[in-house]
């Protein structure tokens, strides 16, 4: 099986520095299932091509798989593995180009961060889903995709096409990103792996795809296929991706999550912060993550920047504390990340979370470890199922309500019902609403369309303020606005937040008098 990598960036032979493979030599690398060879069919200043050729020994492959192989006896020996790009090629690529995948080059340290004009070719690629699936997987990552189906037999066109593609990818990307795209997506396209899929495959996926998979429109399919359709592993991977990106776990994939390992989620971090605080809170807001990002948005060297989802939670908790709210209702609580952060702060004496999805509430209960929660904390918490477009007496009696990344999931014709329920019926003292700023979407290079497939709309800053202003005026609130996330001078912040505060009778009279001109 064969992979070629070409570039035309001058001097093109810099490709050898990036791959750590000299263009003047053929180099061989022993694999458990055969031999991988790297050579250069062409190597000049104008164009350079590196080839990875994998020679698979079918008998050696069977012996390396052992008795755990799921294949039937004959299919272990008679298959397409020696000829078609698959997880075998992905493993060889990961081994042979390990340093290139990590983005390191001592000889020319500036090269790994340089986007190169690249052309990748795979002459025989098994793809369960055809050319359309190949385009769906690679195009959101910045590739121009040329996928041609290989006929079953050119002599008998009536037999139709095989499941194999001749695939060519062209784009201007970092070489490390290109190699990691292939490393993850080759077994996804084939929908099979040649080895036993263990829990450490989740770590491999996060390392190779953590920077781009969370925003990929086919992230659910990629995760399931890469992890062999093992639900527990897929759920663990999606939970970790949620912490890296801008999503809650159930938005990435609506499935009941198993308990995460300690320290993996924001809820664990918040709980740890609470446990570490032996004395009552002094009123200072403790961030849920120890890796704080500077206010200007630039991360300190060696410090992992905060995800937008974490910044959003911290902004909401800080605003609720500033408003002096002691009882909070999280409307559309999803997997309970915000509920967990609120419970970790003793200033919030009563915390409730509600969602229309029973599945989401199950996820929240598991993440919050409800069955092991101390009685003192459990007494502060209420979780219940309800719909936000229907009145419910359990919505009333709270100092503040939060709609964090919720309204964009509501069909526009039903927004009026949500407004009536939240601002008219529940009528808390304060309502916090966050939603994506659609103007900022152009900053996400791999984003195609809206930020999530379930979003019914995404508003610009002007559209959000128009909606918030009308809702506030109709139900007797005043509203102010806050940015969430690093603010772009032209496009604004990635997330926008509106803070509604209920007008007192005196406030309402002032507003009315001001409108008719009797007061200034």
C-alpha cells in the first residue's frame, strides 16, 4: 500500500527536514506486520515527493494479531490488507513519521509551523461510504478532495464500482496537521482496525485530533468508527473533547456517559476546588481551572489556554456572584457542568437544573456523582425534567435563572413561548443569557455552517441586542451586555451574554416617565 506526500514550496526538499527522512536514501522500518519504506520519487527545489510504501506479510499479520482477532480463519489470510490503505498504513505512518506528526524539526525550527502547499495521494483506499464520505471528512479540514471510485473490474463496467477510492487531497496546511488527519481518518474511512481496540485508543485520538475533532461536523461518526463503535470508549472521548472545545458532552453526542476518571472534567475540578477550601468562602471567585489565561487572551508559555466553554461557565458564575444571587435555576442544564460549578461555590445556597431531555439529566446525575454526593451538598441541589416553552411552577422562586447556550437550540417561532415562560411566568430577579456570536465564526478555520448541527440560528451582536431589548421592554427588565472569551476588535467576542435585571416599580415608573419626557 502506498502514500505519497508532495509539496511545491521552495526549496521543496525542505520536506525531508520535516519528515526527518533524507531524500537521497531509501530507508526501511520494521513493523510487526511487515516492512515500511520511505523513498523520494522526486526531490528538487521546485517539487519534492516522499513516498511511504508498506509491504505487508499476511502470515506475519495474522500471527501478530493472536487469538483475539475477530476474523474468520480464512479471512485472516485472504483479504485486502496487503494492498489497500487502512489502519496498517496509519500505524506505520504514526511510527515512521512520529516526530513530524508532533511538529518538531531541530534543523529548521520554523518549518513545522509553516503552512505548505501539499498534495497527498492514496491510490487504493477502502471507504465505507464512498466518495461523499471522503469529502465530508476531509473538506471541513481545509482539503480540496478528488475522490474517484475504483471499478470492480474495468473489463466489466456493468459490475459497478468497488468500495475503494483513488484519493487525492490538496491544500495549504501544516505537515503535522496533514499527517494527523490521515492517522485518524484512514481507519475511520475503512471502518475497521487490524488490532484490538483498548481504552488507550481514546488517548491516541485526543492527542492526534484534539485540536480539530471537536469542531468537525462529523465528529460523532469519526469518534465512533475510530474507536470501533465501542460506546463506552466513544463516550469517554466525547466527554474529553467537550472539555477541550466549545461544546457540552451531550451536544457532541447524545448518549449517556460513563463516569469519567477523576480530574478529567470541569465538574471534578470545581469539586476539587471546593474540597481544598477548608474555610468558608471569602467572597473571592476561584476559577474552576488552575490554568488561567491572561486577560489579554494570550496564554503564558507552557500554560494550556482555557476552553471557551470553561470561560463561559466562569463568566456566568462570576456574574451571578456579582449580582448577589443565592438561588439559581439553570434552564437547559444539559450535562450539568454549570450546576457542578455552582455547587462548588458555597455562596449559592440553592441550585436547580432542568432539561427537556431525561437522557441529559441522567448524564448530569452521573457527572455530579449524585449517588455519592454529601448530604449537605445534596440538600442544595434539585434536578428535574421540564420544557422551557411551557409554564412550570418549579421555575419560580429563584434569584436568578440562566440560559447558557440554550436559545439557539429553540426554533424561532417558539422563542416567544420561552420568553413568556422565563420572563413572564418564572420572573426571577435576574436572567443571564449566553449565545454564540455568529460574526466571530469566521475565526474558526474548519467551521462550515453553524457551530453545532442542532443550532436553529446564530445571531450577530445587533440581532442579539434587538431580541434582548424587546424581551426586556415587554416583561419589565433592564438589560446590559458582557463579552465572553477573547474579544476581536472587529468581530466582537466568540460568545455574547445579556444580563437582565427585573425593574422595581420605581424603576419602571422612571423608565415610563423618561419615555414620555416628563423625567430626564
